C-alpha cells in the first residue's frame, strides 16, 4: 500500500507508533520480570536463613542451660514498685 501511494495512511502511521510503544512496554515488562525473579531468589535465601536461625534458637531453648530460659508469651515485664 505504501509503495503505491508513496505515503503511509494515518491508520498505518498510528499502528506503527502503537507497535513501537508496545515493543517498549514489552522490554520494560521484561526488565521488571527479571528484577522480580532476582528479588524472589534473594527473599528465599533470607527466609532460609531465618528458618535456620529459628531452629538454632529453639534448640538452645530446649537444651538444659541455666543461662537461657523461656519467657512467657506474651511477655509482660514486672512493674516497678
């Protein structure tokens, strides 16, 4: 069509601009998805570290150690006086 007339129609021009915008959005979405995947990997590592720390602390609490004692939950500190 363009070759026959020498100029693109308004509809063709609008569609080409829309294609460019959609390609830009796709690239932006691709970058955002990559970042989200990296964030998930980091969060999984943190959750695993916290789980291991919790398990270690629970092990300390269950061991007969006079220096460690469990506080009632919820803990209410004694009132002065």
